[in-house]
C-alpha cells in the first residue's frame, strides 16, 4: 500500500487513505468527486485485505449525481479474491454504476478461480517479452548451484535422514531442512556466492533475497546469520565511529568484506511497523543487504536493487512467476535479474509459462490486433549460455576474427550458407 501511495504522489495526485472500515464507508457516502481545497486530482488508496473478514453488506445511497463516477482499481488481482462472502463481493455490489478495473501481472488460471471469471474479460494484455523490449523489466538468468556444493548439501541431507533418501512425511522433511548443519552449509554457499556476485558486478548496492521452505527454517537461518555477523557488525560500527574522528578523509575506507546485514520478514514475526522499517531500510536506505522470507514480499514487492534471488522452495503457477519477477526491475546497467535455483524450477517454470502463453493466445487474435505472438524465452539458463559460447568460440576458431574484411571474405567463400 505504501508503494502505491508513493507512486501516485510522484505523479502529482493527492492521496487519501482510510484507517478503518467506517472511515471508508463515510468516504463512499460523500458524493463530492474532489475534497482537497486545491482542486488537484485525487485518489483513495486502501488495503482491501483489512476488510475481507467483514461480511456486512455495504450500502451507498448517494442518489443521482452527474458529477460523480466511481472507478475502483483492484490491484494484485491474482491474490485469489473470493467473489462470495468477502469484501470484494460487497464492493462489487456497493455501486453498480461504478467502473471496476482489476490489475495483475499473473491472472489466476485454475478453472474454479480464473481471474477473468471474477472480474470480467481482459481489457488489455501485456506479456513479459513486450515489457522487456520496452525496458520496463529485465530478462531473468537462472543459475543452478555449483556441482561441488550441490553434492555437499545432498550428502548432508542424506546423513541427516539416516542414510535413507528424503522421502518421508513433510514434517520429517521440514525438520531436516531446518537443521543447523544443513542451514550452515546453505549459508556458506549463499554468503560466498553473494559476495562474489557483488564483486563481479562491481556494485555493493545490490541486494538479495532468500526464499525459505518454512517459517521455522527462515527463523533458524536468520538466527545463524546473526551469530555469524552480529558481533562483526558491532565492531564495524565502532571502527566507523573511530574513523569518523580522523582528520584526513583519505584514511577513511570501507572494508572489502564488511558484515552483511539481514532482516527476517515473516507475517508472524515482529509487528507491522517493525517490518515496514526493515523494508524501508532495504529499499531506500540500503542498509540491509539480504531479506530472509517465506511467503511475504513474493508478490507486489518492488525493490530495483534486488538482483539476486536464492530460491529454496518449490513453487508453480502464478506464485512462481510472482517470486521470480522480484528481481526483474531495471537497475543501473543490469541486463538480467538473477535466480539461484536450489530446487530445480525449470520444469515448473516451463509448464507455468506455457499455460500463460496459451491463455494469452486464447484472448488475442494476432490478425485482429496486428501483434505477433509472444516469445516464450524470458528466463535464460547460465549453463546453456556458457555452452553456446563455447560452441561459437570453436566455430569462430577457424576464421580471422581480428580483421573484419578478411572475415567477410572467408564467409563469402562458403558456398552453402546453411552450414553457417
């Protein structure tokens, strides 16, 4: 909600909010289209989740007004709004002359909850390839974990399972994945990888997010993270204070491996204000390096500096796409958002992407719109790209690559261009 408010304010609108259901109802009953004294365009932003448990019907009796046309924008429409017995149902009935527009990047496709059945037919569609081409989002780069670490982690899992393959109940699995031995090995990899990523990009401002399997796993990972870095952070702060007293500014420098700071974001950890402060520190102040999450922040969270996602939980459908696209916001000169894949999402992603492509093609006729069908590649595979580069290099080995004219002549001499 805060993100939506910031965006509207940045575009010159006066934003009003409602802190209670009664406040919202009072606003609905007011038939003035604008209430601010300056006559500026305005909009009300309200978190509909706050009212979902209230099944009391909303009644708006404004009489006929030629000056008032309500438009309801329902954002994040993939969140599974239930048209029966929820605040959404009441809202849809509140003002039958209003215009209702739902927005989502990943409409629900399961037949019983398809978004278009709840909100009506598509007004406009905009697939990821167009968003990438227009510069609004980035392609994704999927990176499987390195073989040596994968084998080490799998060996730890097998030992924790008593030599038996991990095919026990979900409870047993979760206990294994929440074990300190496993989590320490995971943290070894993530910390080393993230430091290396920042070094390769020559940019310490980029942030990361770790998606855990369970809330207990996220809590334990955060505890272990604090064990590693809390003392180092305290020492680092003392050093910074001492350096701040140095007269010569040239002597002040930041260590290459400064302590990495993490924040734990769970719906049942801390209070709303505390989570809000952590998010503010991550997004704007950039004083938090890594967010540790399970369910929260995987949809609607917009932080351009987030460029490395460590995915440790299997997902599919709109949940998977929403999680992946946390790293696809343009940031500086980045060409990709990066996903480190601990759970092998390729099959789930391909199936999910195929379902959305079929849904898009079902609702769009290229002959009518004049638009070509979307391409399906929005996520690249690092290993596949490396193999392609090796193949290209082996082919180009036979050509003169440091002289454009000689290279052109050699190409012209090949009669069968299909061989190229």
